[in-house]
């Protein structure tokens, strides 16, 4: 029982669920699963992890 069969996927940065609520791409999750089984921010409703700081909805 030394092998960890259950791999813990990398958790994506917290998506904005308010933006994802009406998104049909991610069904409100804010993240999508790639073909490799990784979770990524939904490109449809999420601004993106890198350029997210550039756009601030309300400050
Ligand atoms: Zn989405």
C-alpha cells in the first residue's frame, strides 16, 4: 500500500463564480477540464490568471 493511486489534481486559482454562473462553457464552475484531466480557468467567463489584475470590475 505504498503507491498512491489516487492523485490529487492541482487546484486552479479561484474562479469568479459570479462570472461563471451564466456560463454554458463551464456550467457555472468557472473551470474546465482539459483533455489531460487538468482543471483550468474557463476562458469563456474568466478573465484569466495572468491578466486578471489588469481588469478590476470594481475597486
Ligand atoms: Zn465559464
